[in-house]
C-alpha cells in the first residue's frame, strides 16, 4: 500500500476514533447538557464539506473517514436536539 494512502487511513482512524467515546457516552447517559450545539452543528458541516472534498478528489481515506465521522457526529447532534 502506498505510504501516502496509509498515512491518510491512519489519520482517518485517529480523527474518527476520537468521536467514538463521546457517542458511546451520549448513548449511555442520554445527556448532552455539557455539549455545545453550535460546535456540533459547525463540526458536522465541516465533516460534510470534507466528505464532498474527498469525493471530488476521489480520495478513499478522506471519503471513508468522513462518512463514518459524519454518522457519529450526526448521532451526537440528533441526541443533542432530542434531549435538549
């Protein structure tokens, strides 16, 4: 595997994995009181834009990481709105 692609996947694993503990905590506790709605709206928009960018440049690491991260971010965002 090309080292640049490997680097992209490694970065994607780190950044996507960083969302997992927050999603697990929100799903377990059903509490989002300490989370910023504005931050999650802006973050989700940014992830969507990264996904579009990845699709335009046809970069598998960018596409895969951002599809997964978008889903995780949207779970937290939906829970934030639901448990307001």
